[in-house]
C-alpha cells in the first residue's frame, strides 16, 4: 500500500512535465537551436532525463516534425533541421534517455531493458510540441529510433498525437555478422533474464563511423563523445529489448497513420575501408528492412534509395537531395 502515493506522485509529475512551460537554453549546436532538459521518472539505474532540441520557423507555423535518433547516436543533423524549417515545419528532436545530451554519469550509454522505456520521452516531446502551437506533427525515426517509433505508433492506436510516420532505415532485423547473429540469440535471451547487464561487442562495422565523421573519411562534424566511431558494447538486456521489439514487428503492427519507409538500395559488408561505404547501408540488411516493413497493417509506402547510406540524410549530397525531395513530396500529402 505504501507504493500507491509514490505511483500517484509519479503520475502527477509526468503530467506536469508534459503540460508545464518548458525552459529552453542555448543548445550545443548554436545557430538558433535551443534545448530543454526534461526530468523523467527514475529507473533501475537511478535518475533519468531526456532532452528536447528545437528550432522554429521564422514565421508562425502549425506544423512540426519530431526526430528520434538511432543507437550510438544523438541529434546533430543541422542540415536536416534547416530543410524541415524551410518547408514550414517547426523542428524538434529528442535525445532519448541515456543517449547524447541526456546521458548522466551514473548511467550506461543506451541502456534499456524494454524499448517501451522510450515511450515516455516521445510522449513528453509530443505534448510539448502540441502545447507550443503545432497541431500537425510528423513523427520521424532513424534506425533504432525507427523501430521505437513504429512500436510506439502501434501502442498508441486510436490515441495518436502525430499525423504521419517517417522511418529512415528502421532497425527491423538483426543482421550483423558477429556473435549477435541469430544462432547466438537463444543463449543471450535466456541469460538476459537474470543477467541483463552482461556486455558484449555490438558487432557494428567500425567503418560506418569512419564514413561519416570529418576526422576520418566523412563530411560531418559531431561529438565523438556522444557518437563514437566505434559503438560501445551493449548489454544482454538491450539485445533482448531489441529482439522483443523486432519480434513484434514480424508479428504485425497496426498503424493508422500514413507511413513512409525509406532505406538504402543495397547493403555494404566490406572489412577494409573503401569508397563503397558511401554507396550503401553498412549497418543493416536492406532486404530485411523492406521485408519486415510489409508487416505494417495500414497505409504505407516502402522506397529504396539508390546510393543511400544507413542514415539516408547523411548520404552524399546528390543522394540526400533525392531523399529530401521524396520526404517533402510525401509530407505535403500527409501532413496538411
């Protein structure tokens, strides 16, 4: 019985957070970007926060986009934000709990045991967007963020606070050729029940980071503290959370809003560096993305992008121009 007052207080705190006026400060990106730290309910590691980053249109608009990043990631894609703003969308991004701007010193990066833990961060961001005057919202997710927002949309059936869903290379299947391959899954999943903190190499191709960052072969400047070239080890609990989420996708997701799924036209699995990394997805199996996306029950479109990289908006300039053209032509029909 003693837990009831605590639960009631937590519920009221969450409601207050979503509706109270948010205090913004200058963001690390500068250039008019602002950020706000949102305190969420504590979890098994202790205190938890998420971070809202925004930049609004010069003239008042009632449209907005909320961007949700992927694994080993955070929001840094200024060009993407500016393109949305140019198209009349107030831009918002959320650095999810234990990622990027939201990481706290007592936490392990990316540490979740169920992907639904992220729902509170998305709920809060969407509530803030609505409270700040945007009645029409495009919810967008990249890679792990694409998986999370897909599951979120399914869970929100009939009570959606968004109008359309954009998935940029969603993490719909484990495809890395490492100890994380499916033959190891039964052992990992069983051990995760009692030992979720056991860590293992993520198995992600380190060349992907090199293809992005200016310190290696890429054209993008971002914090290697928030997004290291080599992804940190992951917990068995995290692997189970992702596996459970992907299993739900394979069983079918009911999404009542228009969905656009974009992915690269081919996957890259090179061991040594070459310019091929600029021409395909070095993280996921694109055939599996397209296959699993067909388990969406609702109005959806799946498109392959020739020459696209894993994060399509970080592809070479001619490719990302095509990506933006596709996104905004679709958005004009779905976010009115």
